[in-house]
C-alpha cells in the first residue's frame, strides 16, 4: 500500500481522459461550426434572397473598390523593397471543407486572374483577389432565445484589407459576401446517411475587427439546417449548441490547452498541447509587415 503522504502520479494528458480534453471532445465540439463566405457577385443571380442584377452590381463595385485600394497600397510598399500581406496562422481559422455536393475546386476562383503584386511570402491563407469561397471555424459564444452568435476569424478577407487599409465594416461585408454555417450535427447526419445532403444556414455579420482578426456572425437556430435530400423536406437541428464560456484570463506558459477546429475533411477535431510561449506577433513569423495587431499564442503538441 502506498504511503498516505506519497504524492499522486501525474495525470497523463489525453483528449478523452483529462478534464479539459474530455469537455472539448464531448461538449464544446457541439458548439463548433464550419463558416462559409461566398463573394456574391461571383455567384449565380437567384442563389440568395438578394437576387437582383442591381444588387450584384453594387456588391461587385464595393468589393473591387476595396481590392484596388489594397492592391495600390501593396504595390506602393513593394516599390521600396517590401510587400504587405496578411498573416493567417490562427487555430480558429481554416480554409478546410467537408464533403459537399459543391466542392470548392477550380470554380472557387474567378475565371480571370487579376493583375496585382507577386505572391506574398510568409504565413498566409492563400486568399487572393477573386477567391470565391472562403472557409473558417466558428465557435458559439452567446445565445439569447433562438439567436446564436458565432465567433470566427477575419483573415479570410485578407485580399481586401491590409496594414494601412482597414475599411471592412458590417455593412460592406454583408453586401459583398453571403455567409452560411454548418453545424457538427449536420456533418454527423450526412456521414452516417450518404443519401442526405448538406444544407447551409444563412448567417449575417454583426461585428468585425480586422486589426484583431475577429468576426462575429449571428444566426437563428430555429432555421439551423440538419439535412435535406431529394424528395425530402429540410429538417432543422434541434440539438443544443451551448455557448463556449470566455476564459477569465489568457493561458500561461506551460499550461495545458485544448484546441478545437474544423480543418479540411476533419470536423470535430480536438488537440491538446502545452503553451510554450505567449506574446508572439505575426511579424515574428512572417517575412512581410503584418496587417493584424493581435498577439499569437504558441502551443507545443
């Protein structure tokens, strides 16, 4: 028998055995969403409720104006020996895509590649002017009745903001893009029964801060799609999507953390690791000036 004063052996971190890992794998993952942003003027008229030629023309004008301003700024910096780009290394962000009837292949970009600066170096999502489909991971953070707010990243718009051009607003984002989400419960349904089709749920932007790489969406959970299919009416998700509480303080060095995400083809992904460094900036991991001011948390897996 062990001595009563003998210390207990250290707990081995495991996603299904330690407390935070277990919570992430079984509870918090139900509040993770795949976020899709689609450039409106590159879609077919009739794809959404704003299906008028005049609205699409307005969407195109707003997008091109911002893209041109960013391009001029980038080219101007390039003339003095450096190129501006966005840094998109964030655990919450992903350009990933789960299985769907309309995969984002070559059709995800415009037919005509616009002229502009050379391809930026450093950390980037690869979003360029004219990229039609953009994807990121979203997390439920607040709920009131059937209204659910989802936090995601803003660097999926890295082609229309830069270090000195932060002009994205709630209004112009909702004009330029159509926002949709998919919940993990729908992904489970579709994977278990291939005859069922994915059906996105419309979302709208209610807050954005490109300097902090933050974007907040809002959906009505009463219309959150679970699945649809041929000769089947759309079923709505009645599962819970509890908001993930905000931690009272940032993690400290050597603390264990759990990362959730929706990378390509891998929904419900959870990883555990140890914080190795706090306070890094995008400029420290990029070869160009960053257009995001937030600090980065470095985690060792």
